[in-house]
C-alpha cells in the first residue's frame, strides 16, 4: 500500500475537460429541450403571422434557456436548471437537505 505522503501521477481530477464554448451534453440537452418546447408552442399556440407577441415569447425563451445552462452557485459543474428543480425536489423528501435550500438575506452595508 502506498504511503499517503507520496503522490502517484495520473489524471488531474480538478482540471476541467476542454469543451466547445463550455457546453457539456447536459447543457446541450437543456438547450435542445428549450428549443423543442419553443418550437412546439410557436406552432400550436400562435398563428402563422409573426407578431410582436411571438417575438417577445421567443426572446423570453432564449433568455430562459441561457439562464438554465448557467453554472449553479453551489456546484459549478451543475446547471441552474438542476439546482432549481432537482435540488428542491430532493430537499422536500430528505429532511437532511432542507437546510441547503434556504436563501439567507444579504447583510446590510453601513
């Protein structure tokens, strides 16, 4: 067994893999889901003539898609979408995780 003071060289687990524009498969999947939902709603809910309402919907969905793929504050390898949906759902059923969802107010500046 190796001594704990010696270091065996290998893969650096702290180094991130190089990705095109920082997109992982999870982030590409989230963007694909947003695009699919936007396309479906545009075809079903709106008429064939393009209006300012449709433009507003498309812009808001682009903003929501970009926001959803941002890195989560608590885990930079996760996305904001997983932070909002999965973490809250886990905390509802696991009492030990309930404290991790609390949002503490910012301290007042003097």
